[in-house]
C-alpha cells in the first residue's frame, strides 16, 4: 500500500499538476514543488518538507474550475487534502496541511504587515476562507500542537510563486514520502 500511494501522488502531480494555480503565475505542480524546495533549503524537518509538497493536494483532487475563487467558491482544499492525507501519512504531515489556510487567517490577525504580502488571488481566497481570525480563533489555532509548522508552511506557500524557478522533480521526494507514511 505504501508504494501504491507514493506512486499515486507522483501520478497525480503529473496528470493534474499543470492546472492553473488560481490566477498565480505558476501551475499547481510548480507551486507545490517550490514550496517544498523552500522548506528544503531552510533545512526544515522532513515532515514539514512533505507537508509543504502536499499542502495543496486538495486542489488536485477536486473537480472545480480553476477560477472557483473568482466565482465566490471556497474549494475547502485544505480539508479535502487533509482527509486524503490522514489515511496514509503521520499527523506531522497532515496537520500542517489542514492548518495552512488557518495560518494565513491567523497571520493576517496577528501581524499587521502580513496582509500586504499576499498576492491578489490570495486576498480573494482569504475573504472566502473567513478573513482574519478573531482573538478567540487565534487562541484555538495557537492551541494546536502543529500551529508553528503551519505558520512556517504558510510562509513558504506565500513565497512559492516564482515563474520558471528550477526545483527538484516530484520523484525526488519519493523516499521522503515513504518515510512519513503511517
């Protein structure tokens, strides 16, 4: 089963990774690989590298149009991705994926300069995702064991939108994917 899910993920990236990344200048696959690349070069834990790679896998699993956010649709990709990943991967991978949207909302609430860093498509999705967190939501977020990893993943996510950036292919991550299987 472990081999099957790793192959399924690699195939999913090859078959669906060329789809538009919500108005950004990169594809879904480029964005995922760049996010993992940033985690790698910062020497993050291997679980965070894999969470970074897979943080938007929910976008590759749903059948909504690329412009769903512009149509006012929140695809809930973080939940879809989490429900997929929790079956196969440790919480150290699946929880930061589940929390990466909440981390954006959290950072908008607690860091006055963070909102200005968001791309236009990310601002659109922020509004669909509930906007900045309330003080109570921030406390709940901070109580999650993986909230710091989710915040770091979010920061990689925000930076991973560089056209034509040279990164390692999805196959490079196969052994790391296997390492974090349940």
